[in-house]
């Protein structure tokens, strides 16, 4: 479908065939991002991996992310952080077993603590840096998903000043910058004093500071770039992981048979063990099917971050001029009846004898995008989601509060969460 949003042609891609053409056949042509004044304002002139233009700079910083920050070896080095924080979450649920639990709050807190420790070195309490980090992060993600009329109709840029959008972007950007400066200064001071923590994996700030000092990238990694990369990791990791977990728990609460089947699998592997560990996850095929089915119905980012064609291209026989934006509709693709039987039904079993991958190699389910601009953090996200889900269903029987009906209304933003919190009752499982 071709739309004209003001002066910009925008292609909406909603089928597997067209997305395969974009992300595989003509991936290079579609590897840049359209300019966004909101993103520029929030991410230091779009200097992060997710929103930067396709250029030598982008190739270098993506290489830093893939090889230095999110490699399999680096992801494994943070295993103890994931296991500790997920254990803390289980303790928190156990303490609230006598009352209704806000699962969103519990999942968000766990995810934020993992990302804090991995990216920033320690947990930061809300208000510690003079800002409410959780609230500011929510505003940040909401702004990234805000339609900016000035980007499409330039002579209407003044509208953003009247509506207060420009002011809101400036305020959130300043709050985030203050927080990131505090984190970087803390690390630099600790490094100057030689206070390295023995036996602990380096956090992402330490790694980025080493790269900055060593000039390993071939381009100067300036302070703004460093902060933009941290913000990419901090915001993308937190929001997408806990949103995926919340939708998974929502679907399992609505489908008790799927919940029971998952509990039986996890508890079978955990028999005689105090805890499920990451070593157990590879054998849990139904667990993986549950997560894939949730991503199919509820991709955390249903409209993938827009791309823009760098030259004219033929797409399924149509001529597409250069500078055409494309929005990939992952939500519609996941519910396409040409690809799926009973697409609106939640049926994890459909993935049990399927080779469909969710890391961008198969285009029927693309929660992490694909091609050059695919999310480099998919491995980190998937292992955190799998372990958290396995631990929850191992330790507790969960149910909706009596008389409670699930409101499936979604909120707006770049990531699409449930509008209302997910409330549940948890009963400790005893063998």
C-alpha cells in the first residue's frame, strides 16, 4: 500500500513476499533511516545504532554493538546477572502471594535491573540522579512513536511548538542526558582510582570507554555517540523484554491449557532441582513455541522502525522511487491467513514441528526485524525472556483474580503494551 504523508511517499509492507524483497533481495537499498527531528532531539542527532543513517559511521558503531557489546560470549558473561535478578523477581512474587500482584510492575522492575547492571554497572533507584528514570524512559519510548507532522509537511513545523511537543522532547532529552552523564562520570572516577570489581564482567559503559580511549573503531567514539549507544541499549532492552513477557503471561492466563502444558514441560525438566537454569532452556521446546506464538500475535514493535530507499528499486514488479519510506507491519504479517491457519487463535503447538525462526531469517514472524537493520540484541532478549518465563511457571500456579476479565486494549507508542496493568494471583507450587 502506498500512502502520501504530506510531501513523503510511504510504503506500508504487510505481506511475507514484499518483506522478503525488502529485507533480503534489496536489503542494501532499504538500509537507511528517514530523518526524524524527534529522534535527532532525543538521540544526539540520531547517533545510536537503531536510528542512524546508513553510512560508514553506522557500520562502525553497529560493529561495536555486535562484536563488543552483544556477542554470544558477552551475552554469556552476564548470565549471573540474569539469574540473580530473575531470582529476586521470584522472591518478590512469593512475598505477594497473599494478594493480587501487578505482574507488569514485577516484570518491568526485573528487566530494568538486568539492563541497569549489564549496561550501566549497577542498579539505579528512581530519583537517585534527580529524575524518575522509569517515567522518563516511558516518555522517551512514547515520543519515539509520536507522529511528527513537521517531518512530512515542513511548513507545519510550528505546530509542534504550539502543541508543546518540542518542549516535551527537550525536557526528556535533558533528563536523560543528566542521568547518562552521571553514569559515565561515575565510571571514569572509579577507573581513575583503579577500583575495578574483581571477577565481575565489564559493563557496557566500561567497554565503550575502553573503545573510546583505544580508538579501536577507526572513527572517534565521541561522548554523544557513547551516550546514544547506551540509550539504545537501555531503552530498547528494557521496554521490549518486559512487554514481550507481559503479553506472554496475558495469553497464558487466557489459555489455561497452554499454561498447564508449559508448566508440565518446565517442571519435568526441573524435577529434583532447586532452580531452572539457562542450561535447561535448549530442551524446552514448548517454552520456545509459547514465546514464538506470543511474538507472532504481539510483536512489541508492531510497526518496525521505518526505512528509506537510497535509490529507485523494483518491488514485486512495481517501480519504487528513491527516498520512499517503508513501514513494515509486523503485526499484520503475523496474522496473515496466507501464512497461518486460524491466525487469530493462540496456538503455540503450531511451532512445535516448525523451523520458523524469530531472529530475522524467516519473514512470517519478525519481532526483531531483519537484514542489516535487524536488532543486534535479539540473543540477549530471547535468553532473558525464556529464563524469566521458565522460572515463573516452575515456581507458581497463576490465575486471574476472581471475576477479573482481561482488558486487551493497547496503548500507543513505538512499543505497544497493554493499556492496563496485568493483575494476577500466584500460588507457590510444591512438588
